[in-house]
């Protein structure tokens, strides 16, 4: 396990930090990805989740019935997204909270 990582692009050092600092720089740090059972739930969730203060953007994949809530910098989207899942009783067989490496858990 390393304590520091250096990323080189085109012969130039573009990052020299700890792994956790590199994770925190990612746009998807603390992003929440969901897979839905129903297309109607995906559409409703996209509208509701996009309105959350902690969420900067919502990305959807209608073919896979997946949604990713990209958090605002310094925010964690998981608690408010989880509250919406419970409130609307969406069927979400898979939920992934990202911090660089994915952590999967069951919502139901």
C-alpha cells in the first residue's frame, strides 16, 4: 500500500499527493450511483435528486436504469438520496457510494 502517488502526463507531474487526497479531487468523490427496477422510478428520481442542495448534477443511463448523483464539492449526497429512496419507496436493488473505490451495499 502506498502513502503517496505521483501522476505523470506528457512528461509532466500533474499530481503528487496521498491516495485519499487524489480521491477527494475526483468529481465523483462521494457520488451516489443507483440502479432501478422501473424506468418510471428512474425518471422520478432524476427530478427529485437533481433538486437536492447537496447534488451538483445527475447523470442517467436509461438503458441500464442507472443514475449517478454527483455531489457539490465538500458535500456527501448519500444521506439525502437515501432519504428520498425511503420516502418514495423506489425499488433500488443496487446503490454504490463512491470515494474513488466503490463501496456497494443493499438499500432494501
